[in-house]
C-alpha cells in the first residue's frame, strides 16, 4: 500500500506491526526513530521495522509549504511468509532483519530506489507486486546503509502501554537541554516515582535515567557528525553540565570518545 502523507500526518510519533518504507519528497526537519534523533531533508529514505516508534518533525519554515512523505506499508505477514525463504530473496530477508532497528539509505543507488518508489505509486495490481520485489532488491543491494537506532529493539511489553510511554518519550525529546527529573516524568503519568520506575523498566527494558542518557548521547552523536560545533558546546546542548561525565557516558555507549567518533565518522 502506497500513501502520500502531509507533514502533519508524518509528524505523529507512532508504531505499528508492519514494515514502513518512507521517502521524503519535499521538506526538511528532524527525524525520530526509536531513541535516535537525526536531521533529514528532501530525499531522506528509511525502512522502519514493526513496533519501532518513529515520526518526522518538519522544520517550522516548512509547515506552510507542500512538504510531503511517500510511504509504503509492507505487511509483516508477507515478510514472515515462505516467500522470503527463497535463496534468491535472501538479501531481502536480511534487509528486513536490519529494519528492526531502522535502516537509512544513502548515495546514488538510494536515489535510484527513490525513483522506483515513485513509479510504484503509479502502478496497481500484479505489476505493483513485481515492482515492489524489484524495489526491495535494489534497497538490499545499496552499500551505503546505516542502522538508525543505537540500542537493541525494545521488548514487546513496551507497546502494551504505548500511549503512556509516548507521553514520556515526547517529554524527554522536548527537554534534552533541561533538567529532567524522575519526579517530573512520574507526574506526567500521575504515578508515584517508585511505581513509575517499575512501569518504565518493564515497558522499555531499561531504567528511566538510562533511557534519558541514551537519548542524549544519540542526540550528541548526530551533532558530532552533522556540525562543526566544539565538543564542549555539544556536551551542554545535549543536557550535560560536566564534560567529564559527558565523555564517560558517550564512551560507555558508543565504545569511543566524542573526538574519536567525530574523527571516524569524517
């Protein structure tokens, strides 16, 4: 199923049981997939797996423009069927395994996939199925692929209370540079801190404090790769008031220091 969505429709943070291929045909802003925050612009192409929260926040300057996202919904049933067990489709099966953490596609071959995706939107019936397989084959063969999330996929229990978790998620995303306390987060769900801690750990597989640290480090990693800002400034803009603590948490999660990350990325 191919859909053309407006920037308002794309901006809603959500998760579902199917795979989703998204192409930004116009617009720019911030992309949120799992615990990763990235900038995006026209041509951004990503494949999102089942139960992985995601949303596109278009820049304020884009809100009144014809910003649009082309979306293809791919049934989880199709991917889990015997169809992908054929040896010829092994690369596609592996692609969808990677999509459980989100995959971003880059380079000239990604542009070819985007072209095929636009053509697919104009095809119907059996021909659309064949065109879909060709598109998936193209995606699987793209060398410039990047896994989007930096932590393993979340447990199923995360999604049983998705609306409540999303409330906390949005709060953290909107306050990365501010003080984020356990009491404030618990208050969002009208819970006592102890009850909230048990609830959050059960739903996400990690403590609330660790979750906030992961989000902040993810934000910092994108700033290190996308900007020339000094590391000290990135530290503070990611919510850390102490550079030593920032370096420690960054290395513990990313397995390298911020300066090493920037050097290796470049």
